[in-house]
C-alpha cells in the first residue's frame, strides 16, 4: 500500500496485511464519511508497527456485500425494492453507505 509512513520516524513503510477498518458513519442516513484502515507494517528503521491510512469509503463491508449480493442477485432485488432502497444497496456495495445486519438479513430473505 502506497503512502504509509512510520508514526515514530516518518520513514515510508511496507504493509503486510490489513488488520482492521474503522468507519465514521453519519447517523441520520448511515453514509460513510471516512474510513481508517490499520495495517501490519514494517519500518526499515523502527521494525514492525501498526500503520494507518485514511480513506473515503469502507472496503471490508463492501467486499462482503458484493459476495452476498452479486450482480445477478441485484437484478432480482431491483424489482423488489423501492428506487431509494435499491440506491442505498448499490451505495453500500461501493462502500459509501452502511447497512445494518438486520437490513442485510431482510435483503437475504427477499432472495429466498
């Protein structure tokens, strides 16, 4: 991942894998305003460390939603959901909207 730097000495670091992701979600509409990703990294000066990188969309939930609702399932849901709810689902698949586990469960039941 480009752009990671050591928080101790400021040197560029190499990331090994993403460990966690935090999302800043607006309560009124569940829009993801920012995401902070944490990586296991190695600094050439300081050694192993935990480095972070800010972004504008979530990646972990987005990946999960793309697995749960691939494009062929989206066609089915488009017919069953209102235009606004379908827009929210598409935004969630892009990592720009957060869906609750309850909402995901309801969408899965619609596909049964």
